[in-house]
C-alpha cells in the first residue's frame, strides 16, 4: 500500500516519507512470492526543495503501470503528503566562502603557533610578534596580518594521519572519510565524492548570474597529477566549477588574468569552441533536438555558457584591472595577491565558493609547492632558485606575499561589509616538523598543525585547541580535516548528516566530520 504520514492508498506500493536525513518520498514495490517479499526502490531519495525528476526516475515509474498505478495517482499521493521537517539544516551564518589552500604544507611554528620558549632548533630563525589580541602571538613574518588577529579564529589542534602530500591533499579537500580511505589521491573519477563547492551548489542551488563555484588561478596539480577533491564527482558536470585555467608560468610576474583557458563543466570553454559546438547542434536540426532530451540539454547548456562568457558582467567580474592601482599594489602585483583580489570581486558578485590554490610556477614553467620548505643542498636545482628552507619561507613567493595579500583581503572585505557573511579559510595538507633540519627547513608533519577561519559567523580573536610545548602533538581539542570541512558546511547551514544523491540516487552523507561549534 502507499503509506504517507500514516495514510494508505494503492495496493502493491509503499511510500515512505518524513525521514529526517533529506528524504522527501520513496516508493517501494512489494514483490511477493510464497517464500519471501522483495522491496524494490522505485524512486531514489532527494534533497528537500531540490528534487529533480530525472530520466532514471521516469524509467523506474514506468514499472508501476503494471501494478495498476498511474503517474497522476503517484503524484497525487506525493502532493497530498505533508512536507517533512528537514533536520539536516539550520540557520546559515555565511553566504559565500573563500577557501585558501597553501600547497605543500605551511609551517605552523612560523605562522600561527610560534613557540618562543622552545629551544632554538624548534622555535626557528624568525621569532614571533604580538597581535591585536592580548596573549596571542604570530610568527614574525606576518606583521601585516597580526593587527587582524581579532578577526581570526586559529585552530591549533589540526591533525591528519599522513605525512604524504598526495594523501593529505585529497583528504583535506574531500569531506568524506570513506571516500578518502578507499581511493587514491588521483586521478579524478566520475564516481568520486563531490567537493564542497559542488555540494553547496547541489543543496543550495545557483547563487547569481555567475557560476556558484570558481577556482583561481587554476586547479591544483603537481605535474600531471590532478588531485581528487576539486571536482563534482558523482553529482555530474552540471555542478563542476568554473576554473580560470591560468597558464602555468610566471607566478611572480602575473598581475592580471585572461579568460582564454576557462574550464566549465569539466571542459575547456573558449568562445570558439562553444561556437563550434553550437553550430554542430544547429546542424542536428530542430526536429531532432525536439525529440532528444539529451541533445536539447546540451544545446541549452552551451547557449547559457556562451551567453555568460560573452556578457559584459562576466568580463568585468574577472577584470582585476578595474580596481585602483593603489589597492592592487596593496594586495601584491603577482599571481597570489591578484588571486585574492579576484576572489573578493567574485564573492562581491555572489559567487558562493572561491577556491584559491597557492603554488609557484617559474618563468620557465617549473613548479614548486613552495610551502614545502624542506630545503636542500646547494648543488640541487630547485624551482625558484632558493635552496635553504628558511630562505624559502622569507622569499617573496611565500610569507611576505601571503602577509600582504591576506591582510589586505581581510581589510577589503570588512570595509565593503562582506566579511560578516563571507567565510575565509586558510589551510594546507598538513604542517611542518617542530625540529629544523640540516637545510634550515622543516619536513612533513601531520600530527599537529594550524588552520585559520574568519568572517561568516566565526568569532574573531579565538584560539581553538592547543599543541604541546613543541607544536608537535595535539594537547587539547583535536580537529580532523573532516571536522574542518564540516565546520565550513555548518556555516552554510548544513549539518554533516545532510545527503546528496549519488549516481544511483542513493543518499550519501556530505561529511564524516563534526563542526567546531565553539567557533561560532
């Protein structure tokens, strides 16, 4: 029978609703035999308010006709049932987010968790400075960020169970413990767990005239390795980000961005390519388009893409030269500063999620994930030309540029009234060893490190958790990478148990972590 909120109707069919984890309605068919009863799920779970009736759903429903139930009867049963209370949501504190990823693993001791009383081989070569929050000290290479400590919440008890870049990267970028345990870091796959930007798009819908998820200056790759956690996965191409696809060269020389390498829906999207694709669709003929939903969907997708990419508003959004030269120079006239500035321009125009990946490309196209400051001997050639670990941190591609860009971003967002509902986060795949090595650098360390949050409902001037006296191990209130992701989702009003449908319609939990509620 159909059972909706305690009522029954049509023999042979069972519908269940009112389930708190994102189920609006499920239809089951009881197939009875002399020995057992089998239940077939005819309609997959959907997220409340965002259910989409797909071709798969139609095929499932076509089987119901043989049981004497028509489509109008099904829709009538669904429409007359009371709407379930969604227990997986709450009031959001953020409308948009800038997610800054420092590729290589930044040093917690030289940035957010200095240990001035530790031995010299631990505390480092740069010292520490006071901040706007009494008793909170930062590394001495962050003099411009230090006055903004009252806007920041520092998590000093981050931890991840790996010392591998690859594993740390995709565990940090993905919100799913199960997905990161059973998969390798690359290559990406259509059945991957979706990244946060895709989850937010699926559950919260569009966010304006621009794509709701943008990646600048490009996706994070090391060589040919494209890491998981940057794609829509099983949610499909519709929820992929727009990537700026900036050329992999000249990070310190770049001071503006072109749109010639844009990537949308997982494909490179130049105007010429879109025009060619639309011409092909036109040659298919309107009669064919009218009967083939897939072709029609493609035509609508590319028409929308062309309209967006050629619009004045789109070009203006990505044109950082529209800002005053004084502000641009304050951010930093390099790829890093201008990426932070572009991120501000995008959230100002209601882009919901902007990923900013910070790595270094030399003039010759060499790459160095510069936060990975092991250092090396003088005989080894390193991209960027710096060999000593301490010199890598103090080089203009590292902390000095971050200090300028991040401090300016915080001021700029606040002055424009955006910081209150824009969540800004800073994290890497892990931290660095407490002990300085023979090359004056630090090695990989996942047992304890720091992350930063600001705006979007976060209480500034807070320190959450604590490391031990050497910043080696968590002493109090440990926070996993999954908890960190859950905290971001919480700011958008989503609880970890909220679900998105995979390719079969099965509901998949959006996060396996627990949000750090004390920060809000």
